C-alpha cells in the first residue's frame, strides 16, 4: 500500500485530512484531493438542487476524483451516512482491481466480494497498517 484513496461522506473531509496526515507520517501518499475541498473551491458537497440546475459544475469534481482513484493502489472506504458518491467510487476501484478496504459495517452485497477487507474502525485498520498486515 503506497497510494491510497480515501472515500467517505463529503462532510467528513476534516476527519479524512487527519487520517491523511497519519498515513503520510508512515510514508503512504493519499491521492484524494476532495478532502481539501477540491483546493478550497467546494466547501460543501453539491446538493441535488444545484446538480440539477447546473450539472456541468459537478463534472470537474467527478473527473478529479476518478483521476485520484486511478492513481491509488488501494481504496479505503468509510461506511455510514451519505448520498452515495463513495459507493460509485468503490465500484470504480473494484473495476480497476484496486485493493479495497472498508472502515465500518458492510452496507451492500458488493462489500462482501472476495478480497474486500473490513475493519470496524480507523484505529483497527491503522494498527494493521503499522504492523504490516495491510502493507
């Protein structure tokens, strides 16, 4: 695991920055530009009204996220509430044969596919990364 994409509900970006810093400290690069609110250009997730009124606005962010998934060798997907973009990201990563790791509960049948690793929380996963079980 050298390059990681963190997938989570957009509102969790401050938490993801914290995890990025922890991973960076042990030599793992996080490719997820969304966690920096796309360079400060998208302070909060685009809502349904805006996406329907101005769909072109979302294209640039979707394409950046896809680029960042391509750059990663591993996706860490944080389960829980949200509108579903992280599920699409998970599917893209699966199609690209990336290593898939869940933090939290499995939410659908695709989370049960062979090779999908599941950890109950960040600390459990991080401990495994540090001791080399997921490296």
